[in-house]
């Protein structure tokens, strides 16, 4: 018999064990090992069967066991001590509280997915894991972030693999009452809700779940409530599910509903509304429109409100290819905003913000990344290389500007070390180096020996091997409930063999099957009698990605070959629980995307935090951190004639590295059985990469480089009844209206001999037509640098030229206010020192200039000498 309904009944804890309820309710347990240890102590079997979920554990453990623990004074004291530690963690000043100067009191962090713990499956891959790590690091640093997302009743999907190797998806329904969540309630105890007006006089309601992630609150909106029509209850059914209109509804709810949820929270708790809004990818871009609508209701014009919203918005793009951006039919967006959803907003104004009204754009679509860039005064990619790729990809939004001038910076991603560093390595650091914080100890210290590090690395590899065997066995039993699993499952993988890991989403550009390009050669590598290698592989393909599924099938079919099946395994249903054993257990982490299509690639970071070495294409974060000692770089065949040739060349390079460098270094042992050179690389990786790859470093960068400047800009725009926003709006309108008449009329230079030398000074005079603008409205700059590829300037620098403020030059050489001709060109002058030898080039440009512009390119206006 099957139940027609099911729900979770939470246990009632004895009063003396109330601390356990508080510890389970705060997701800090997801990364705080002492808290995890006390829950594991309650019932090791139940802890394993609930996959390390304290809420589920407390529902599974017997009342008799709880009574036994309640009578154990030592256990009660242990629980109370951990509660005291949590209270101190939540209340004590941390890094953020020590910062000098003004800083934002609250920051809203919007993301379509959050990967906090396996017990809260609201993520699909790297974007969600990053968002979860961002919240955890913000909590550890004391940064006042509030996360905003959606609650998906079926999460992403559960993956299984059929007998012929095909990915199959299932969508088990989650019961939020059985998760570490609580409903945000009004003063009378009823659930708080938000509502959006929809076409056809319909309305979309959502209740607000909340999770406590250490010091950070996470709000998740849920439409599966009786107030909604049946079809609207399914808006938050699945992550990245459904067609265009379904996705649009999700993103309207995330952005507009998310801001409204923050308003409800603020009213209920007296917490300040965010001064800074950070949108993690374009899915949440509509949040800016909700804020504009609110400001219009307060008396501002659309453009005045836009200045306020832009000032306080940070937009992060994770997409290195246009195909990865959400684009909706323009007519669909028009229909949804031709309602009362956002009072005061004209549909035309909304459509203009997402319009691809640039060379190469489509007039029929609404682009969410474009919306994010137009609503955010500050934007960034997620590695240095990805920042450069993003500047190139979005350059059409700033026509006339060089790629380097496009106002998109980069903050390289990081990963949350306490979450992703294995407890065995943390314990080694604590015992031998005085701290369990593996990012801050001296891994070169003689206090910890090579033998001790090698022993821990071996234990982590054994953990992975046993977990892989368990997962393969369980997957077999699920598909073959009446059959006995094959005996060879118990010899799958070898805990003493060099282990390479590969796990990520499976779009084609990540090239899951590059290693299979020459199956014969790969077999010889796996089965080498002296230096064998084994692979542990995992990953999910989007349910609609048939080509990605074919790649998984190809790999699974290869791994089922009896000749190699003990040396290569595909583990189904890649998730946080698997990852936390997979990253530490691999000796080498493989990443071989098509460069430069990997935005960052944080899986290799997690391996590095555990002493794993990276074997990767120079893409994403590896492009900036590879130093020759922390792993290997797979040469990129960018100039190959076609994709087949490129795959051939890069796979051959991969095989060569594995055979001739990776395996020999791993198996070259001293008399004690220690691979000394390998250990040297492990120490180097832990010492140099652990601090750099941590999410704490990442969040500190966001705070210092983006959040604090954004908050300062937002305060400036909002002060004195938005006086600066009104002034900036009027100034921009004036500059745009006049810009077609701004030009560089003539450029003169002098001061150099026939043979210029380093140290000489170039004098430049430029005649600039301002067409009614004043010198205060513009910056006239010499742009100079090394001239390459004809006249292109490499690594250009700028020097601003100056002009007598009274007006054009008088024939006598002195300015005369009595004889100023406002229509005549103004003369600007300045000097450039020739600081280096080689080919030199320069030009002159004019750009808008205002104290509240974050970049000279912000308005997309430029006039250049010809």
C-alpha cells in the first residue's frame, strides 16, 4: 500500500536536551565538526542512514535513546557547551565588525539556488554551491547578508543510471517540515506571504521559509500553498524546470517577490532593509525593477529611481557563453508587465532595460544578463580570465570602448574551507600545527612530517574507495531489488592506487569524455602493472540535454568493460554528501573544458584544500593560480583546425602528462614508502592555495571592492530626499542630448626630438568640441601604450588633459572670459612621459565625467580622435 499523503512528525526533546534542538535548527552544523560529532554520537547508525542530517536524526532516534541521553549528565553538559559556543559565534564581533569607516548594515544576496548541506537539496551545481559557500563565509566573517531564493519542492532531480548507461531523472517531493526550515510568521502566528499581480487578473502568492545559516538568514519563497490556483502552485516545483513562461514566473518571484519578502522580514523584526543588493547571475535581475517601482511611488521619476537602484546593486555573471544566459520572448515579458505587478513602471521602460539593442543583438528577446548589467553599477566575473571573457562578450553594450574599458571587474570564486576540508586533515592541522583552520597554518613546518601527511592522504583515499563501493552497491539494489550485487563491487577501486577525480555538471563544453578519445591508450594507463591509475567520476546532465546524457552513457559503457571496471567508476547522483568524500579522496583533480568556457571551476579548489593536485586546462581559476608546483597544465590547442583535431591534441597531451609526469611522481617512493616529490607538491598546494581559494578571501574582496563602494554610492543617491539622484538623472539627460555634437576636432603633439628616448616627454594639445557641455562634464584623456598589431594599443594607460576653465584659448594665449566663444572648440593640454622603449602609440578620447560615475565607460558614450 502507498500513502496518499505524508508528512514529518518532529520529535519532542526532553527539556535537558533542548540544546540539541537549537543546534539542529542552525545550519552551522553543516560545517562545524564538533557539532556534527555530537549528533553522530547520539546514534552512529541513524547518523549514517540520515546522511548526516541532525533534523532527520532526531526524528529517527528512539525515545528510549533520548531518555538515556537526557539522564547522562556528561552528554547534557556537552550539548550545553556546544550551545554556548553557538551563542558566542552568533553574537561576538567578527572581522566585519572591526572594519573602519561606514559599511552596509544589510546586504541582500539573491540566487536561484543555494547549496548549504545535503539535507537541504536546493542546488544543481557550482552556482548553488558557490552561493552556499558565500553565505557560510559571510557568517564566519560577520558580514550582515540575507540570502534570498526559492524553495523547490523537488529540488533539482535525483539521478540514476539505467542498465544501458542512460541518465534517468526522478523528482522526489520534499517535505519542508522535515528540513532545517521554519515558516516566517506574522505577529498573530499566521504564515507571512507575498503576492504578485499576474496577467488575467490573477495573483501569485508565496509563503516564506527561512533557514538560519550561522549568523545569516536565508529566505526561500514557496508557491505550493492553497491560496494559489493549481497551476501556480507548481511555479516552485523544480529548479531549472519547465519552459520559458515557467522560468519567467520563477524569476519574477525570485526578484520582485524576494524584495517584498525582505520588506516583510524588516517589518516583523525591525531589521534594516538592504543597502546593497547582490544578484548572483541574471535570474534575480527583476529585483531592481521592484525597487524602482517603490521609489517611483515615493515621488521619483523612473530615471531618478534608476540612479538609486544602480548605485546599490552588484551583479555577478557566471556565464562565459551567450547560450548560458536566460533570454525570454519580448512579447512574453511585455504581457507580464502590462499588469499591476509594478505600479508606476511603464512597460517600455522595462523592455528597454533588457533589450539587445546593440550590434549582434536580437530585437525579439529580453536578456536577463543585460538587465543585470543595466541595473547594476558594479559588475564582476568570477575569475580573472572570466572577467576578460565577460568584457569581450558584453562589449557591445559599451560601443566604442576597448575591451579593457568595459566596466566588468572580477572576483575569483572561493570555497568554504570548513565545509570542504576533510575532518582528518583538520585534525592533523589541529594536533600538529596548533589550529584546525587549514588555511592559516604553516604546512611547510617540520612539526608535521611527510609521513603523517601521507598517512592522512591515504586514509582519505580509503574513505572514498569504501564510499564508492557502497554507492555502487546501493544503486544496484535500487534497480535490482531482488538480486544480489555482483561480488566484484567489493574490489572496485584500490585504496593504494593513484586516484584521479572528475565531477561536475555535464554540458558538452566540459568534455566529460575527453579521456576516452583513445580508449586503447586509456586502458593501458589504467592497467599499467607498475604505475596504475584509477578514475572516480560523477556528474549530472540537465534533463533536456540529450548530448550531455550521451556523454554519460559513453563513459558508463566504457567503465562497464570487465577489463577496466575495477579502475574506473561513474557514481550516480552527485551531491554534497558524495563531494565531501570525493574531493579529499582523490590525489589529482582533472578538469578539461574547452578554454575559455569555464567561468571558474571550483571543484578543483576543493580538491586543493585537501592537498589534491590539479591536472587542468589553463581555464577559470587555474589560469591565474597554476605555478608549476601545484599540479599540471594541459596544453590548449586553440589553433587547431576543428573541434576533432583540438580534442585529439589535448587528449594526447593529457595522456602524456598522466603517463610521464603524474604517475611517475606519485609512485617514486623513498625507503619509507613516501613519494617525497609528491609530498613537496602537497605541502606547496596546502600552503599557497588554501588561503587564496577560501571563500573568506572571496567575501572579503566583495565587501571591500564592491559592497562598501556600492553602499556609499547608494547613501549618496538617497541623501536629502534623493537630491543627488535627481541631479545625476538630469545631468545624464543633458549629456546624452548633447553628445552627438562632442568631438575631437584636432590633436597636436610636440616636445620630442627626431629620435625619442626613454624619459622624454610628449606634449599633447587637443581641440575639443563640447557642443554646449562644460569642461566639468567631460574628461579629455590621452590613451597611450605599446602599439601592437598595427595601431592597437596594448595595456593602455591614460592621462587626463586640462583646459583653462574660462573657455577657449584667446589668440594671445591667455584666456579671456570677455571673448569666450561657447561654440568654439576648447583646447586641452598635457604631457606623457615615455617610460619604456619600443613601439609607442597614443590617441585622445572624450568621456563623460561625474563624481557619481563608477567608470568612464558607464554611460557608453565616447568620442575618439580620428
